[in-house]
C-alpha cells in the first residue's frame, strides 16, 4: 500500500486530478438538477459539509484497498481496464445493495440506480488507477471526494439524487472511454 504513495511518475498530477474528477461527478449531478429545476440546496458554508467530506476519505480507503489495490490489480493481469472495471464493478455494486435495506442510509434508492452508479464509477476509478500507475491514494481521494460532496445534493430526495448520481457517473465514464480508448481497451501482454 505504501509503495503507491510515491509522488514520482506523475503522482502529484494524479493527486490533483483525482479529487477534481470526484468533484466533477457531483457537479454534473448538481448542474443536471438545476437544469431540471429540482429543489437542490447545496451549502458548503455549513461546517458539517466539510466534516462529511473529510470523513469519507478514510472510509473510502478501506474499500479501495480491497477493490482496486487487491482485486483490480489481479484482474488487470488478464483483462483490459474496461473489462476489469466491469468485472470488479458488478460485485461491488451488488454489495452496495445492502445500504438499501431498512434502516440503512440509502433506503428508497432504486436498485438499478444504486448498482449502476457503482459499476459506472468503477470505470472512472479504474481509469484513474491505471493512469496514475496503480496509486491507491489517487482512487481513495477520488472516491472519498465524490462521496463527501453528497452535500451538493441537499434538498433532493434519495430517488432523484440516486438517478442523478448514476447519470453523472455515466456521462463522465463515457467521456473518459471516448477520450482515452487506448487505455480502456489495451489488453495486457501475456508472457
């Protein structure tokens, strides 16, 4: 894990890009909400908003250790990054169905929006992971910032917020795939 903390090989660049992409996911959702005249009340002056943002980064680390640093590294040995992101994203998405259960934080979210958002953000995380030289820290920051900026969706009920998250992740993932097809479709060379 600590070997990915190196700031060589463009590490600083990717530590700046990753929170930007995490924020972009939520900003796209926020813009779509405004365009559709949804009752959104983003307020970053609220001190709890900053606490939420900072608290989500260490929590994202635990997921990223398993999903990207362990599982994705192994799948990338035999699959292209796009294939690997989908193979990792599907079980990760289905595990996130547990937060739809009664008493959990996403009760009321449509299961397709929940699983779809996770699968599509897996594509984004995989791209950053591969492009950053397999840096655990870059995907942790992206994941944490994206989760923490949920405060931009205040005022929305869980159902439209979950569909907006899915739409924004989808838009960004498609743009990245179109922008960097070489990274997404390159299969590893088998020795």
